[in-house]
C-alpha cells in the first residue's frame, strides 16, 4: 500500500470543507510545488498500473486481476488525495489563472473517484475489475451447448439476414449482463460519494465538468449539437426502416415507426454499415467492397496495421517504434481470455506505444485500426508535456483523430496505395453509395453516442432506481434512436451492461463529440492539403502541410482549454456540425427524395 501524505509534506494551509487552519497562507509557489510533485508521483504510479493492466487485459486470470486491482487501488488512492487537495487549494485567493487551471486538471484526473477510506476504495476498484472480467469473458451458449464469444457473434450479426438467428444472437449476448446489475449499482453509489467529496453533485456532474465549462453548460451544448444533426439522422432512420420492412416484412417491424434493434447488423445497433446491401436494396452496388479487397489480396491483421501506419507517415509523422510491432496484440488468441475491445496504449508514457485488438479482416476494422493508431500518434505527440497536460484537448479529440484520418480512406486513396486498380466513375450512384456506407456508420451512431451518457447521467443523479435501469434505457433508445427492443425484456435484464463502456465505466460523450469533430478535422486537413472539390471526395494522404497542422494540435495536448486548441487548428472555437452536414449534403437530398411519400418519424 502506498504511504504518502501530500498535505503534510506540501500544504501548510488548508482551506475549504476539509480544511485545517494554520498560520501562514499557501503561496502560489507552494501550490506550484504541489502541482509538480503530484504530477511526478502520478506519472510513476500510472506506468506501474499500465503494465499490470496490460498483463491483466491480455491474460485474464484470478491472479492477473488481483495484481491489476492492487496497482489500480494505489492509483485511485493517490489520485483521490491529490484531487481533494487541489479542490482545497482552489479556495486560496489570488492564485494565477494558470495555476487554477492546473489545479482543476488535477481535480478532474480520477476517472472513477473513490471515497477517501481504504475499504471503499478497495471495494470500488474490485468491482471495476470484476465488471470488466464479466464482460470480457462473457460467452453465450445455445441450447445445443455450443458456446460463442462476442467477436464471433458480432461477425454473424454483420452477415446474417435471418431474423430469427439475429434475434437469438441479440438475446444471447444480453445474457452476460444481468449478473452485473447489482455490482454496477454499488459502483455508482461509491463513485458518487467520491465525486461529492471532490465538490460535485454526483459522478455525472464530475464527468460533465471536464470540458472547460460548467457541467450544466456542457449538457446544454450536447443537446444543441444533437438538435443540429437530428434532421440528418431522421432522414436516414426513415429510409433504413423502409428498406428493412421490405426485406423482413411487416410482421417483424413494429408499427410505431421504430426499428427493432437486432436487424441493424450490429450488436448494439450503434453503427449500421454492415447492412448497406439491404439499405441500397441491391439496386445500387457500392463501387468497391473493402472487405472483399482485403480477402482478395490476402491481407492479414499486420498488413492492415501497416497500411494505417503508412497513412500517418505520409503526413510526415514518424513511423511507429519497433517495440509497437513486438508488444501489440493484433489477433484474438485462442488459448486464453483477453479484453478484445480495441484500445491503444502508451505504457511508459514516452513511446512504448501498443494497440490491443482482435482484428478481423473487414472494411469496418480498417477504420478501427486507423482509430487506434490515431490514439497512439496523439499519445506520442504530447509526451513532452508536463504530466497534467498529457492528454487530448478534451476526450472527444482523442477519439476523433484516427477517425478523421480514416475519412481519407477514399477510392482515390485506395488507388494510390495500390488496393484499387482504378477509381470508380464519379456518378451519382457511386457518390450516394459511398456516402451511404459512411452515413450508416457515422450518422447512425449519433443518437447512440448521446444516450449512453444521458442514461448514466440519470443513473448517477439518482433519478433512476436500479429497478428502473432497463426500462429507462429502452425509453432513451426509442426516443432518440427510433430503435426498439425486439422482444419484451424481463425484470432481470440489464441491457446497458451488454455494451463495453458501461461495465468498463468509460464515459461516452467523447464519441458523440468525436463523430462531429472528425469532420471538422478532416475539413481542415483537406484545406491544408489544398484539396478542391467536395469534402467527401477528399483524401489528405501525402500532405505534409496537413500533417504539420495536425501534429501542432496533437502535441499541444491539453495545455490550453480545448476551445482554444480547436481554434488554433481550425479557426473555430466550438464544435461545428456544418462540416459533417456539408460532407453528407448530397446524401441528405437523396434521402429526402426517397422519403417524400413515406410516413417518417416514430412514437417515443
Ligand atoms: O470504443 C471505441 C474504440 C476504442 S476507444 C474502439 N469506440 C466506440 C465503441 O466501439 O463503442 C469507437 C467508436 C465508438
Ligand atoms: Zn478510441
């Protein structure tokens, strides 16, 4: 167990709720010394924790879990002490604006804050590890006793067009989560107390307060962004619903305008790219099929990662270090349980970059690999910053970089790197098919990206009791996504727990923001690359100027408020949905034309 006492070593004066009053006031200098030391201690412990966590997630056993829990406990205790100390120092009058901001960063640096006592911390961290294990070792066994892991079920869901098989998969995976519900509710209780000790209303308020504005202002902005993109989503939902009805028949479709969640080609109905064939009705074929290309060329997981790295190096960024290739996990091992949900790491916080993924040979995974490398390039770019500035401008930026790069995976890019022989003709059909493929991933995702945290905000604030968790979840799914449960859910169900980020306790607003920001980043890189033409056709591949502009933003880390960092890169200090709307404009017109005589919308 870690033994240290930041307060007695560094803080002669305590103010605020837990204050002990002493003679001399804390000075700017003393507070700066605290900030420096806090950063050093956290940096050391984070590296130890990353190593233990890496081993646990690559080799899930009773013992590796216990080892990861130990380092996580130490980190949670340290982070909690420092965050509460920062809360107190924020009451010191006369501190510089810079010092106040640094203290806020320390106050926000714990992902799941714990109450101060050791027993609560131990319980909270153990619950966290248990939830992660339950999810990652979860298997569904059918009546014949054949068991499947999530990856295989996802693949079947992507490809099957048999409604009863889809329903079995959908229901089957949701059997992993009921045992999580009690643990989850207890985790909420403990983390809420931890957040209150730091001066917040609850964990949701704490998460919302990390965006260089008040938590309430952030919630208001999220709603505003959603309202701005909602018409685009509604057009897509209406068209997709109509096509699905054609394929599966009226008996499978509810008559309230919603889409049953098992028909969208994805376990969580969060991205619908796998059913493009259904949506395009076979009439218009996508101009190319990346999954088929990967198969024809016999590209394996490593080839896909090399292809993604090649994009980054074409922008003038450094290749990945040799250790990346030695230490990463690229494919799912057959002989042990691992956390397959893709992630990117910088284990020593310098350049020990790695990804951990169970890569499948699909076009969808090509985008995920770019996404992960975006994290790695970001991590390396800000590694020179002091500890508390090592991170993205806000969490959405980290998620947006690789996705923005993947927007440049256009036909012209595929020709350049030799995966396509020639560019498809620029016909309306090809344009719409290309945009539809992208919209089924990016536009379909938006309401899902929003409600994951909207649901948690309600849970954390106490608005929902444990008994209301599941119904409230489906109410949000219905209201925002126009997606409904294909069958009535029983009282034991805990469907939010069947999505990784709920048991892993990773906030999700970041992905909603990223889905908007990535189009802004893409537009900026295209401008830097001197591209002239419609945004959807642009690839910034090979543009060192775009690379320099991007790298300037990445290496700034979170030194400045995110609005400033965004303005330095794009000229705008707010999330600007116009880039996404511009990108999809031809598709929006096309959808509205298709929907002209249809009854759109749904009852929520
Ligand atoms: O979790 C991820 C990444 C890792 S940060 C693969 N994503 C979200 C998800 O899978 O639910 C990327 C998009 C949304
Ligand atoms: Zn990510």
